[in-house]
């Protein structure tokens, strides 16, 4: 069994290495998913009855299928949000753990010290809500941030309120409230220096993460 697992592990490492070359993001995640599935399948097959090879083949198929379907759905939503936010300063990226991330700066989302959704943020959220309704399996985590101006007693609840306001707006647009979780980080996770006005503006932000819900 040890030799089989070592062989499967080597195969996963090879797949992961090759996945960096001449592949799109979707293809790369599919290849890595297949390798991880093969390793898991080999281990289960060996423990269950010595059929590690069969387990590896089945595991590879499951890993590739699950990763590829998720990535395709997220890629479509990513493209929709890129089109909707083009020129607004909102960052739309796919994270290393396969979540779709929207990074929304304060000049679009909220006024200083306030948690009310700004008028120019609303059309972005409208488009986002439409995308979520077309992808009912996706769950959403919204994280509010502030700059370091003011005390934690002010910043911590303000960051939560901003995340909650974003969620509440999306719920008003028809997205099920049970799909959301919210967090407030206060000033604890800056992405720029708080020593300048520009840096503080970058740190006052909301991040939205979209992930495919596990399949039963």
C-alpha cells in the first residue's frame, strides 16, 4: 500500500507541476482536482480491498468533474461581474481556493463613517444579485473593513454594519438571506498604509466572496 500511495502522490505532484504550463485557470484547476482525486481514490481503494489502481481512476474522474463544473460556473459569473464593473475600480478575481472575490473600494461603496449603500454602488449590487439568482448553489461571504482612523469601538461595529448593509440590499433584490454570512474586520486587515489619505481610502472597503456550495 505504501508504494501505491507514494506513486499516487508523485503523480499528483507531477500533475500540479504540469498544470502551471499552457493552461487556462479552469484547465489548471481541473488537472489539479483530478490529481487530488486520484490520490484520495488510491488511498481508499488500498484500504478497502487493495484495489488502489481502480480507486485512483475513479477518484481522478470525480476530482476532475467536480472542480471543472465549479470552475466553469464561477468563470461565467466572474465574466459577468467583470463586464458589470469595468471602469469602476472594483476588483474581480478568482482566489487560490476557488472563490470569486469582489474587492469594492470605499469611493464606490460607502461614505466615510457611514454604512449606507451609496447610489453608485447600487447598480453593481443589482447585477451581482442577478448573477446569484442564476447560480442558486453559490454561497456568499461579505467582509467589511475600515481604515485605522478612530478606535476599535467605532471601527469594528462599522465594518460589520457595512457588510450587513450590503447583504440586506442583496436580500431586497431577491437573494435568499440564508446564503449569506457577514464579518467585520475593523482595521485589522489593511491592504495599504494608513499613513496617507489614498492608503486609508483603499483600506475602507467591502470584500465579497462567492463559493460553490458542497454537493450532496
